């Protein structure tokens, strides 16, 4: 099994909830290390930026979904004229 290469200070973009959870776990692990080298510190900062960017995108998507919902007046079943009494046309 080949050894893992050292951290290069960059983090890949976080695009899914699974990516977010994995990046958060790595960030917690890096944050708990007392003897971080400069590359690990850069990677931690990069991960935190990507996590923040993902949070902002999630908030924007929630706002967009709220904007797409129907915001007109709510109607009740009785508003459509068929209240069960029917219309007498005779």
C-alpha cells in the first residue's frame, strides 16, 4: 500500500453533503493536531473556506426554494363553488 502524500495546502471543492461531512472530519482532525506544519495549516484554512462556501450555497438554495413557492392567496375547497349543495338549473 503506497504512503499518502503530504498535504499540499489545497482542498477540493465541497459540493455534496457527504463531501461536507468528510471535510469537516478532516478539519477537526487537523485542528486537534498541535504540531501542524505550514502545509497542514494551509490545508486546514482551505478546508474551512470550502466548508464556509458550501454553507453559503446551502443558504442560497433554501432562499431560492422559498422564492419558487407559490406566494399567492391560499384557497379553500369551498372557494371553488362546489360546496356540495350543487346548482339547481331546473
